[in-house]
């Protein structure tokens, strides 16, 4: 008995001879040899098996001593599929996300999510993987998985964040008097509803806000409510551990027309 690829002798191959209900079996020795003596003439089925190899079967007709050499093919390891969905914390499905399965420092499988956020990575051998997802402007932690069968692994990817801060002052022709107690509220996007209030110096500090184009409302009794668009650019391939600062200053107009008279 030999390995079909290396053509080296195979020890421990179980050789089973079958004649009707009668069976006789032996195992190959260190040199890959086997022998089944004292057989009567006749036709037999001979089966060859060993862990890690594909089994083989031969039919042999005996009228005298016969040498039957056989080679076995190494069995391919089982292959499994890793699949799942990538979405944001606010349940937006993310397309065009790169998904990679890494084992022993090498990428063993890859996929890209569809417009519905789904990915499918077939043909993975059973082993330990680190699975990572990548999309510009989004981040998620790598996940370790031990693959022993078809597995579903979903990811949550968040957007990079900004610390938005600045001041609210009275508008011209007023002399930039700070407006304390003004409310700034995010009206749309993943952070809709988040609000802050200005300090006695008219200062505010949002921390953190996810990137994107957001509608911001600035209001206080005694002033005309203002609404503006603030563009928070994507921070790129940020890993989510850093929060970048951005400044934006706003003006409110007193409804009375008199500067600095509203408490």
C-alpha cells in the first residue's frame, strides 16, 4: 500500500477481504505490506481504508497466489461556509464591505457584502480564524472564530465620530454677545434627538457625533429659532478609538430686536 501523491508506503491501512458473509482483515505493516494467507480459490471483494484517506475497493479472482498493490488518495479536509450580515447600530444594512478570514497570518477566504449587507464565504477548512471587516468611514472589531461547521457570523459596523463644539452668539448688528442656555438639537441621521445646552459663555460641546450631513436646530426663548446643515466628513479608515474635533459657531437673532436683553 502506498500514498498516491508521495508514493510512500502506508502503514496502518486496514485490508478487508469479503466473500459473502465471511470477512477477513489485516493491517499493513511499517513497510505498507499485508498478507492474507490460506485462501481458497474464488472471487473476492477487497476493501482498503485508513483515516485521512479515501477508501478503495478491488475485485480479485484467485486461482493462485496474487500480489495486489493499491495506492490510496489522501482525503480532502471538510470545507465549510462562513456567512452573515453587516449592519450599523441603527440597523442600516451595509453593502460593499470587505470581509476576510485570516488563519496563520494569511488570508484564507474573502467576500464583499451585497446591497442587503450579506456576505458568503464558502470553502473554508476547519481551523481557527480571525475575521475582519473593512469599509471606508466605518469600523468594527476583528472577531476570532473556531470553524467546525457552516457558521453564521454577523457584524455591527459603526461610523467614525467627531466631537462637535463651538459657540452660540447674538447675530449682527449685535456685538457677538454669548447666548447662554441655548439648545442645539440634531434633527436627523443616526444621532437624531441628541441635544446639548450652551454654557454661560455660550459654548456647547457635542461628543461624539457620527459623520454625515446633519440638520442642526438652535433655539432659545426670546430668539428666532435657527436651523442649519453641518457636514461632518468621514474620518476614513479610523479604527473607532479616536474622536476627532471640529468647530462650528452659530448666531441667534433676538426677537425683540434689542441686543443682550434676553436672559
